[in-house]
């Protein structure tokens, strides 16, 4: 029965034995196109990753620079105002001290009044002190936020890289890169062979 069936099976499809094997001779060194495309995809992925990292670092630096351009001048102005407030307080304290001595105020009362005035002069205006403290805190928080955002970026980068590589692959970019790599390898092999022949 098997012998009879075999007579009706065309020899070219008999278990695929008579089918010609697919040969990949495009790439010198014995590598087939599938392997070259894998290398091409890895190369494109690495290039895209570098571009994404560069983009995110630049965007982060730009955002930080913009934040500093607004905050730093305001902080410096608040510090200058606070210093001015302290100087004015010290001047008022000196005038007050001279006035108390001229009026003959008792020493203990004079000491208590001057102590309070000097403390206020050292601290400066309460509103300005609060403003300086607030801007300083905002600056620290901005730095922490910046560092936190950069720590979170690897996930964002991975997603962006994956999406871009898929798009390039869909547009036959990987195949084109593989073809270019094959042509370069062929050219290198040709130059090597010709140089060997010239030496002989």
C-alpha cells in the first residue's frame, strides 16, 4: 500500500527532500540576512536610545534653566531687601539708643528696649525673611524634583525607543539598514580580496 502511495507522490514534494535549500550568500562570513537584520535592529535601537537620552537631558536642562531664570533673580532681590531692612533696623537702633540716653531713661529699661530693637534689627523684616525662606525652599524642591524626574526617565526612554524602532521597522528601515550593512561588508570583502591579489 505504501509503495503504491509513493508512486502518486510527486518527487519534488516528497518530504521536502527534493526541494532546493534556501541559501543565504549575500553576507560574507557565512552570516545570513536574518542575522544581519538582527544586527541592524540592534544598531538602530542603540542610535535611537542615544537620541532619546540626549533629548530628555536637554529638555530637563531647559526646564531647569527656565525655572532658575525666574526664581534666582527673585531670591537675590529678596535677600537684598532683607539686608537693607537689617541695615535700616540697626540705624534705627542707634538713633533710639542716643534718644534714650538724651532723655535719661533708667539703665534697665534702656537695656530692655535696646535688646528688643537690636534683636529685631538682626532678624530684619519678618515678611522679607519669610520670602527668602520660601524661595530657598522652592529652589531645594526644584532640585529634588529634577533629580526624581531624571530617575524616572529610563522607563520613558524605553517606551519611546520601542515605539520609534517599531515605526522604523514598519517603514522597512531595519531591512534597508541590513542591506546597507551587507553592501558595506561586500565592499570590504572585495577590497580585502583585491589587496591580497595585488600582494601576490
